[in-house]
C-alpha cells in the first residue's frame, strides 16, 4: 500500500474514534453526508534521505452544511466538531494514532491555523499539519 493510502487510512481510523460523524479519506468529492471530516495526504519529503521515513503534510477538513432552516444549530455542531478535531491533532493526543497498523507518527513539526472556506451553504475549515512518520510497527 502506498504512503498516501496508509497515511490517510491511519488518520481516518484515528479521527473516526474521536468524532461521531463520517470521516472520509481523499478528496471531498466522495462526501455522502455532512457534517463530516475529510483527511487528505498532500505530500511528503524523505527525511533523512534513503531510509523511507517521510515528513508528511496532511489536511484535515471539517465540513458542514450551515442551513439553519434545514439543520437547526448546524453552526454550533460544526464548532463542537472543530474543537474535537483541534484537540485530537495536538500532542500528546495525536500520538494515539500510532495504534494504527503499519504506521508510526513521531510527532508534529508544524500545525497551521484554521483556514475557513465557504461555498454556498457549505462551511469548510481546514487544519494542515506536517509530521515525520514511517510505515511499519514500532
């Protein structure tokens, strides 16, 4: 399995245990229900060279349809979900991801702020992290 697939699978599994909404891996065109969380592998750089470890960059998006007529309290639910995801992405909590099979995260080296994007009634807030990791059980 590729680094992308294993990394997305590990993040998906980890975050699914933290929130009560669907967690999708990959691009947002696979979304079937909202609110949801989407994890996407953005790339990686070998560090150190020639050993197979990567500094990976991941985006984690919280997506909700904010339509108070159709979904009462949708913004409050979205904010609670965002708080749970933020907490899960900081150390030491994120180190629990290492229970995933064949994936090991060594820590988080960069954690972006929240980037907010709206499209019609869809609210998307994305956090990007960079972290050194390796495939395999440690």
